[in-house]
């Protein structure tokens, strides 16, 4: 169980809890849970937020909106991410996404101990992939639904790189899991979002670097294995809301200003294709002008995202909710 560790770096009313995750070959491991209690209500409804690759929980505007609606909010920085990254560790590294299951299990145990009975998983990008696999492998956990914010369900690469080339990388990864994969890096997302670079948000660039961290072969192999499972279907029985931008950035000929209104990380067609196959009760919705992290988009777009979550949760986070796949038309902010 997470042990209380005082006020979080986000300040009051955010509390921090630290989980001892044991050790690996590099040394001690921890995970960090940040709690924001609801502004009213009995705490029965709660959201567990998982960030993307190289991310950490800092979206207080989302947490405050949810808390005002009676939700408890818990942000989880899994091992080697954000607050949980220790000096001796390789950032974001894993050999399997199942490595994160213990802290997810512990987070839900903490939430239920706090009185939560209707828990919604809120996963962004890689967090959406991790959370989806965990929910599929933990059918008994008390999670009533999932909101996947631009989930990482496939690589934004041509087919030959996504399939044959990635299979070759996975073979090499067995011999050299910590080897770095050479790839071009960009600070475009930080330019679109961070206040010092022209964006709106003042997140900590030490915890969420503008150009990310090096990509290791072992991590790529773990993601490939996870994507293969997604393509076979996860069979999630809970209601799932999958949100994405309406467009991906065109890195060949797209105008530079489009980084402020498109997904520059993933292919939104992949999100919709594989998102629809996650389970038996999936709702797909596109947000015109949205960024990769929908909640960091412009004011009108992020307001539409939060409004859509409220509507979906009000309609579907019930035991008697009908189970069917839905395909929403574009939602205009």
C-alpha cells in the first residue's frame, strides 16, 4: 500500500503517497500516487489518471474540474516515470507493461480504502495502453469504465516499420534491451504546450523533458508485444470512451502552425481503428483542433473534452448501462 508522504509538489490540496516497488538490477523502485479529494460528495466516484511516455501528473485544471463534480482524483506516476524516476534508473524503461501492474493494483486498493466504489481509469497515450492491458488482465478489479485520451495503440509509422522492422527490433532487444534506438527527436509538443516556448502550461521540464528520453530496444519490444495483444482484441467489458484529435500532423508538408491543433505523436486513424476493438462497449469521439494530450488543447477544445467526459460518465458509468459499440460524429467545441 502507498505510504503517506505529505503535500505534493503541486501544492495543497494535492497529497503525495509513495509505494515501495522493491528492487531490480538497477536498485530500488518506487511509484508515486497523488490524491486530490472531491470538493463534495462521499468519495464513491474516483478517477485514476495515467500519463503518457515521459510524462507525470500535473493536469490540475482537469483534477479541479473533476473534483468540483464530486470525483476524487488520483494521478499515478508509475516506476521510472516523473516523480518516481530515481537517479540510478533508466527513464521509462521496461521489458513488459505488466511490470506496472503492482502499482496499479496498489492505487486501486488505496482508492477503495478511501471509499471509492465507482472508479474510472483515465489513461493518456502510453498510459492508455498500459491501463487497457491491466484492465483486461484484472477482470475482478472494481473499475467501472475507462476514458482513453489518445491511447498509444500502434506506432505512427509506415507498415513496413510497424510490422517487419519492429519484429527484427524485438529479436535484437532480447540480446541488448538497453541499447538506444536511433530516431529523430522533436520539441514540437513542448513548443505547442509549454509556457516558455509559446504554449500555455508551466509543467516541469525536468520531469517531462521537451525532447523526451532515449528510446530503448527493450521498451520497443514491450510496446510491440502490447500492440499485438490489442490487435487480437482485449475483450474489455466495461464502458470505454476513446478520444482523439480529428487530424494527425503532416510531418512532410504540414504548416508549422498545425502543431497547435493536431496530434503530432500518433496516427489518429490507428487510434480509432484499434480503439473500436478494445471491448464490447466502446464510444469513439474526435475533437477537432485537439492536441495529442486532449486536455492540453486550447480552451474551447479542452472544455469540450471535459464536457464530453461528464456526459459519458453520467450515461455509462452504471451497472445497467447497455453494452454496444458507438461511433460518435465529430464533436465541435
